[in-house]
């Protein structure tokens, strides 16, 4: 189903088969991603491709090259592993130490790699869903290794994703201008004394946007906050029935 930005219904379109992720690229065309671990159970006309260009007007689907076709990795739910910006696709999957920039033909234009003093999780640990559950349910394994949990966000100045380090979800933020990167799971909020963590959803024009439940803010408020802080002014009248809260962070590093 398609809606405009006012929430008004536009049309309903039947999918040619089940997509895992879908991203609009131009006019009536979308690119769809189906993980290797899901393809065997789908009617894909014997396709081995993870990527498909789908034209919603004429219903045509065209297979597109993928850099991960030969990888054996069990399917794990990615939050945001496929984005489109300025004619390029940004793509990765969970547990992979590489983030690809592709054109819409699937050709690799560039790669980004993770570097860490902690060893990366061996891919043989996650080559099937069963092995993934076996190893990642082990707390020693989770804290011993570093691995990617894709949440790809990018604008002209910054790139962001999520990793697991020391067993914790950790945000990675990279500045294209300075060439510096920072890893954080929590931070000291000394501006408005609000939340000490973020759950990034949108990155645009050097602004990071997140949405949170009102109870998260209420819990932080009850721990104590200066009465003259902006966080106090916003949070003091919230209840559990309040709507979701949108928070904007302006990046500068």
C-alpha cells in the first residue's frame, strides 16, 4: 500500500513475491532485497539474486548483481540494511564487516570496513540460523567478539550504523569531513540532562532524529533533572498515554 505524506491512501499493489526490504529509487521503480536464507522458500523463478529491480507500473522484475551471493550467513532481522541516496545504494547485512556502496546495477563503487581491537565474530558461527542461535545465546561469545548489527544511515556529512561491542548495542558515527569516528552506547547528556542513549531512525542535513516512548522520558525524569532544564520543561507533563516523542540531535564533530 502507498500513502502520501499526509497519510492519505494512494494505491494498493500486489507484490510479485515476498520482499524483505524495499527501497524506492526513481519514478515507478523500486529495488528489493531478499536474504539468501529466505530465498529457498519463495517463488523467485529460480533466481539466485538477492536484489531485484521492480517496476510497479508494468510489474516487471529484473535481477541485479549482489556482492553477497556466495556468502553463507543465516537470516537475522536487520533493522535498516538498505538505503538509497544521490543515486547510490548503501548496503550491508548483520555480522558482515563490510558496508558496500553500489549503483542500481549492483556494481560495487566503494567499500567500508570495520576495524577493532576486538576480534570480529567468525562467519562460520552464523552460517545457519541454528548455529547463530547456538553461539549468540552464549554470553561469553557475545562479549568476546565484535560484530555488525546493520542500521545504515547517511547524509552528506555523516555516516552511521550499529555494532555489538562487549555484548552491548553500540552506535558508530563517522564524520566524512574530519575523518573521525566515535563509538558510543551511552553518553553524558550535560545539555538538557535528558536521555543518555539514542535509538537513531533518520540522519539528514547533519541532524539525527529518534523516536521514543513517553515512559522512557518519564523514567529519566523521575531519576531527577534540574528544574530549569529543557528536558524538565518538556517531560514534567508527560503521562504513559502521551504520544511518541520525536527527538532531534544536531551533529557537530
